[in-house]
């Protein structure tokens, strides 16, 4: 003879585990938002502000490592930069490194103070 109580109990999963799983899923989403999505959005916003505030005569460093001075800001989203006196390049605004430019300007300011 089979014991039907054992068979019925084996077929019923435990109740109440869904709320714990939902909480863990929400916690994982929150971690992704605060440690990945939010900092990237903040950095992109700062990069856009930096590019929009560029002016003629600013010293910059491109992502390729080229040190130059902004010669002209074009209407089509590009810059004309002066690498050497009389030597010009046309680059996209997005090719400028905000971090390297800030480091260059910081080093230049520190050297001028001495």
C-alpha cells in the first residue's frame, strides 16, 4: 500500500519563497543602477558639458594622445586644431579626452605657479 500523504506533500512546493526571490531581484537591479548605470550617465553628462564649453585657444589632448590647441570650432560638430604652428587637423569633438585634457591643464597650471 502506498502512503498518499507522502505523495501529496512531495508534489506541493513550499509557499512564501517568491517574496524573497522578488526582494533579491530588486536588490540586484538597485546595485546595477547605483554602481553601473548612474555613474556612466553622470560621466557622459560631464563629457558633453566639457565639449560644449570648449573655446578657441583651449589646450586639449585627443583620445589618440595628440596635444593641440583649439583653432576653430566648426558648425558640423568638428574642431580644427593646431598641432604645430601652421599645422592643422580636423577632428570630431567626441575625439577629445576630458581626463587627459584636465591632467594637461592641471600640470600646466602647476608649472606656471612655480
